[in-house]
């Protein structure tokens, strides 16, 4: 089969790999019909994620049709059409039973490596590093699905791939970010980042009844898209977000702030971003937390900081004093996809949201490496890429 394959920082290629086979009675084999490039994939593309190996197959947003199932799979059969969550869920550990699926105890064979860094390991992830199991991803013609009974969402008849594909990650991720921030009627929300996760966070805040939602970015086409979907936009290239938010909220500031950017944040003309760039280049820091620092400063006293943006290991100059003085609450973590996806599927079926608004570029697997660069560099107004194997 053909698959988008990691060969080092900035070096993704489409290679030929052996077709996956059933390796455990709980496995299924999926023929991929649609897959996508996610912002989290760029962390591997840009070299920010440790424990990547040459030959790793990329991609954690995908769906398709079941081709084969192991003898231990009871609720899938050949021909079933499913979306696959990027978090691999055993379905029976404490964390899965309490619907905290991204913390699964059983699905990460590299748990000891991750626990040495974090204290405890979370779930295995498709198309991620060998801290998370080294599982082959879905930017491929076929993929093996471990713990297949628990790691899937069946697609109802009548829905296209593009309507449901993003239930694999970014729609539940944006929704969980809003839920973690306790967004509801009357909420004043600020979201950093108008990329795919930020835009789905915006849509989720609207679904949950937020009174006002500010979206902060500096990419014109992304800000335009956010405005079209109900955001009050702040162009950070023209104004400091803190100053703008103070003025727009009459000095109150938002009570919910959401960092939908994560470890690859940039800040034009801001001294801390120069500091972070030097620190990351010399391996003294594993992320650039400019947005996180700014979000903390812009959060109202007693408010909530929600972090769907990915961070790895350590960051520097974290303003814990500001967070403490303002009595802020932090909520974060990988997404419990299967906790939220059924609810969001209902929203799609009932016409309350059409996730296809996000798609700007489509291609084949062969187009993948070039589209990675286009997505990373935000060229040709690229917001979201869907690939058809």
C-alpha cells in the first residue's frame, strides 16, 4: 500500500509499505476513504515531537470501510463504515469506563517511556511518536485498528465522508475546549488561533450559547472565516490582544480564554518569542508558549484557561504568579473523542453544523508532502486539507 511517511524534519514522502494484517484478535483492518492533515501533524513535520522514527506512517484524522476483523471483535463487520478517533481506546480500563478515553491505560505499549517524562502515560495515538505507541497512521490506503470494538464511531447512512471526517479529532477537540472552559449562556470567550481547532472551538462556543466570542490571529483569510461564523475578530498584527480585549469588554476581560495554538506559537515583534526561538533551537525548551502567556494575562479574575493546543515536555517563563493572583482555573489534555463524538454527530445529522465549511484544499496521497508544506506555510489560503487515498 501507499502511505505518507516520515523521514525526518520537513521530509515526508509517499512510500510503499506492506498492507497491514490482523495481529491481535481485537484488531480490524480499515480501507481508508478519507484522511486529513492536522495542525498536530505539523509538530512532527517541524521536528518538535521526540521519538519519531524514519518510516513511520503519518496521520491521525481518518475514516473508511472495514475490510477485515479479528476473532475477538464483536460489534464490527466487513463493510461497516466508520470514523476512527485518534485516541486508541481499550474500552474496559478505569479511564475508558469513566469516558476519559485519552487517558486509556491499555492502548499505549510505550507507556513506560511516556511515564518517565509525565509521571503517568496516556493512550496510544495513531500516527504519532513512539512515546504514544508508534502506531501507523491513517494517511495511507489501509490501517490496522487495535481495540477495534471501542475505537470507532459508526457512520449513519446519508452522510458524506467530509461531513463526519473531523469527528476523528478536530471537531471534538474544539468542543472539549469549550466544555473545559465551561462555556454557556452569557460567557465571554477569547480564542487564540483561527486554524481548524480554533474555528471548531468557535462553532462549539456558539452551539453552547456563548454571548460573545473573540478570535485572535494574524492570517487574514482565517480571520475572515472566523468573522463569517460569528466571531468578533482581533488582528494581533495591528493591535495588542490585551489592549483590544480591555477596550471591547470595558475592562472586564473574557471569563473564558482558549489557547488553540499550542507549542508552535509565534509573536510578531514580541521579545518573549525571540527568547523562545533561541531556547527551542538549543533544545532548552520544547515549545513556544507565547499564546499561553498572553491568554493568562488576558483572562478575567476567577476565569478559566482551556488548552486544546498541544504542548510537549517543558516551557519557560510560565506566568504562574499571574495565574495565582487572579485565581485562574486550568483545564487541558488530549481529547476524549468518543465521549463527545456521538453528541456532535447528532448536531451534524440535525443540521446545526456543517463541518465542511473548513475544507479549503483536497488532494490524493501523492499530493500529501506538498500539501503539508502549503498547510504549514499557510499558502494559497490553506486552512484544512483532505486527502483521498
